C-alpha cells in the first residue's frame, strides 16, 4: 500500500487515521466489500475505472465495518464524482451517507446534482438526495424536496419545479416553470414525465395537466407541440396556429399545423398546414402544403403544394426538382404562408414569386470529357386573366456533349446534340403565341500543329445540322432545317521578346482561311431561351468577328496583333484585320479592314483599358473602355461600350452603354454602394441603384436600397430596414419593401429572446400589385419555450 502521508493512532477508537497537512488518500481494499467497489483504489489521475477517495481525514472502523471521511471529500467512481464535507460508508448495508452541501456530477449524462443530504449505493448509481437541485446537460434546472435515482436509469423528483430559465438570487421566480407533484426522468428513453403538472409564467398558473411529458435536453427532435402563434389578418381573421411536430424516423419528420379561427369570416378550423422533411443518403426532400375551406372566393376548397428536393449521387449524377401548385391565384396571398421565408430547411431557394408558380426538374452529370443534362420548367401565372405575359409556359432542354480522341487520328473530337422547346399556353393574353421546338447535332474536330520556327497551324472542321418547328405563327413555315459544314485553317506566328530593361513585346501575325456551306433558314428573333445551345457555344464559333450559320461564305482573313508591356504597368498595342470574301451571296458581306488600338494600365490599385476600332475610312466604329480603382476602404469601376452600324463589323444595330459601380466601407459597420447603367439605344435597360448598410455588431443595424428606372422615370424597387437590439434582450426591426411590378409591404418586427423563451411578433401591411387583391393588415405573435443557450442577451430570469 503506497502512501505519502503520515500515520497516527487516535485515542479511544479502534480505527486507522490517515491525515496530512492538506490532503490524505487512502487506498484500502477493505473499503469495498462487494463488487460495487473495486478491491483496491488506484491513485491514477483521470482514470475513473476504479474508485478512489480524497479527503482531509479518513477513519476506518473495523468493528462496525464503516469508513468515515471528513473535510473536502471527493469520491470518484466510473465517471461519477461526489463532493461533500463528510461521507460515511457502511460496509454491511453497502450504502454511503453524505452530509451536505453535496455536489454529484455524472459525466455519462452531463448532469449535476446539489443537495443538503444524500444516501447512495456503493456504486453511486442509486441514491436519494434531500432538498435537491438537479441540472441536466447544463440547461434544464430541476428543484425537488427529494430526488431518488433507481435502477441506474430512473430519477424521481417529489415535489418538483423544472425550468430552462436562469434563477437569480434577487429574482428567484423563473420566467416560466413547470410545477408538479411528481416527475420521473427516464435516462434511456430520454423523456421526463410529470404528474399533476402546472405551467406557470412569472409565477402565475396558466395551465394544468394531469399528465405531461417532455424530452430531456439531450434530445434534438421529439414528437410534440412546437412554437404556437396567433395571427390576426383583415383578410382571414384571427387564427391560432398550433404546430405539432412528429418524428417519423431518424432522418424524417412531419409537422401538422391546424389553424383555429378565433374571430373572422372563415370557419372555426379552416386550414391545415403540413410540412414533411426527409434526409437521404445522397440528398434531401421537403414538402410544404396546406388545405383551406373558406368563403373568401367562389371555391369551397383551396390549397397548395410546394415540393423541393436535391440529390447528388456518387456516380456523378445530380437531380433537383421543384413543384409548385395552387388552387387559385389569390390563395397564397390571402394566407401569407411563407411570410418572407423563401428557403427550405437545407437552404435551397423556393423560387416563389407572387407573379408565377415555377415547377422544374433538372438532371445532369458533368465530367471532364462529358456533359449530360436535362431540364424542364413549367410556369403557371398568378396574374389576372387580363394581364399580358411575355414568357412561355413550358421550357424544356436536353444536351449531350462528349469530347474524345480516336487512336491513330490526331486531334480532339467533340460530339454535341441538343433538343429544346418553348410552349405557350397562356392564351390570347400571352404576347408570345409562337411555339418553338429545336434540335441541333454537330461533330467538331480540331488540332494544332507545330511547324517549327515558332509557327503554329490551327486546323478545325465541323459539321452540324439545325432543325426548327414552329406552331401558332402564320408568318413562318412549320418546319425548317439546315445542314452546315465548316472548315477553318489558321497559320500564326506568336513571338515574344523581353528586353533587358524589362519591357515585354508580344507580336502575332496570322492568316486564316474559313469556309462555311449551309442551308439558309428564316427564324425569328428569340429571347435567349431557345438559342442557349447553338454552334456559337460548344463549337466556339463566336470568336470569329463575322459569322452567321445561315449564310454561305468563303473568306480569307489576314491580321496581326502587337502589344508592349512596360515595367511601370502600362501596355500599348493594337491589331489589324483584313477580310477577303471569295464566295458569298450578293449583298451579304463585303471585304473590309478593321484597325484597333489598345491602351492599358495595371497596378495594385488601378486597372485601366481602352480600345478604339476604325473602318477603312478611318472612322471610329467601336469604342470600349473600362477602369477600376481600389482604395483601402473603397472601390470604383466603370465600363463604356459604343458600337455603331457598320458592314465591317457586321453590325445592324447600335450599342451605347455606360455602367459604373462604387462601394465605400467607411468602417467595419458602415457601407455605401451605388451603381448606374445607361443604355441610350435600348428601352427599359437604364437604371440607377444605391444602398446604405450599417451594422455596428452590437445594437444598431440598418439597410436602405433603391433601384430607379431612368427610362420610366420611377422607382422599380425600394427596400428599407432599421433594426435595434434592446438591452433587455429584445430586438426591433422596421422594414419597408416596394416592388413596382409585384407587391408592397411595410411592417415592424419585435422579438424577445432569453435563455429559455423566444417571442416573435410582427405587424405589417401588404398589398399584391399583380392580382390586384385588397390590402391586408396582419398582426402575428409566436411564443416558444425551451433552451436557447448562447442566444440570449444574458438576462437573468
């Protein structure tokens, strides 16, 4: 027996006393007479597999088979730690009596018990504590006249008071509490069962239940009622929402929310909402829905279903979908189900707009040498029947692209096939009556040859076909097809020289021969949805200055580009291009020369680039310029583009566009932002926007933003929010949202959060511009009781 203390024999007692100036440790096999204690104590720091005891004094009475420990007593056994002034162990009854105040910590459950007196079994798994205060997982506080733990699993409190609220010495009454004659905690089931329970707020009884159960703090999800809310609306009356959360599996749950009408012109229980969520091995699913019966419209039964899902499989395939359906165009506006929430539980945007319901499905697999993708979108307008729409009701597109090589044949191959369609089913109010279907298939080969002496020969050949089908357009034939062949050969000589002074010169003369043979088609101008996939995309034909797949041509292009890069950051250069057309239809193209000069500068803060292009008559036909500057707390950038009508550029319409953006971060809390876009050639394309953001990270935050249409002379959008965190734990926010084409909302949020309660309230006035519904004023309040550790403002309640 190893001891580092001094032995002494006390008078008039048949016992062994071990004492020291600070602490004495006894390692005695006699302390444990049964399997409840180990046959010896091991003084090993942090190893609780055995039992050991630390105290100022320890007495062993052989006659009565007892051990007494006094003064700063600490007992450790298998993750249990007992701290008390005095401990007595009776070897005959195998019980431990403890005189308080005591502290008993259980590492397995993360609970701590305080009390005035305790009687424990030798293994500390079963015990009785008088005047107990029990803290579960450092969150739930339970006070009881007596606490009894039995079978190593159940804990009984009689009588009991439980709350997640902090209790202060100056304010002993918690903000809310549950009082009961008896409560039992099942550590295995992780549930607490109350008998004859009262629910009190600020000490005032509000509800009684003969039986009440709640999960313990270790449970993240449990079946039961969750945050209740009351909403009063001029559209639907005053309703009480009682969400009931149901755990349907380890990775799924269902929430049913009946709405009980307390006042208004709808039925007493007129709406049932449902939300189902499930996580799978490779994705997630969420379904939101509701069904209502009211007299707000001519429909007796109304409802909606929104479903969102996304899956990413190890094989590389990805699937995402969104389903949005509603019984009528005003239903979502009347009940305001989402109230600004536009994301699923996994963060996917619902894409809910007050003007349109959007259902879509997307499937794709993208690899380094292959792309397979399919998407379909179905749009259902929520606008009034007399409103004119300018978008299709169904859009579908699929593509397969494969890059490959063939043994024995130099070069790279690309096979690309695409199918697309736009359907319009909105009737006479649709500005686009035409239905379009398109298919495209093409094969491209390319290779670059090194000829020696720095010469490079780029070769390329492609064959592709386009097929269009039109319906509901009397000006166009029902079907048009074309077969096209393309050949391109480019000889170029890139040269780069760096002088001893550091100036770098790059020069590249080239000569290109291009031949295109195909069938001309007469197709309409489309809005970009139908011609996303075209030969200018995968086949990279847009790099040619003049190219139209509907026209036959054979041309030779000769050019040269030069650029000098100086050590001070400046660059200067230009290029010359000359086209010679050998075969083209009369009036389509004429040969021409294009001169372009370019000036640039780049440093750690400033970037600048400007270019001007001239035609054969040395008239400026295109200007492009951009500039950007970054300070320590600010940045600015601007761009200008002007392109005139000229046959050398093959342009038939003008472009005159100026855009500028600025941002100032005055400090960590204050940001100013502004941008402008001015297009003098297009309508509804010029706007100015500005915004101010402020957040000091403590009490105040605000945001102001606006978008102004220069063409229409009025605001398209305005957003304002001002928030303030109250010192007593509350949060207030005023907000205003204006959208000229959709809706207008003004409201106030007032929230309160502490460690044990969350109260959210909102009052707002909203109006949908699209469906021309009457304005609605809403007041809603929701209250949630529970644990919000780390979220409160330190309020001691």
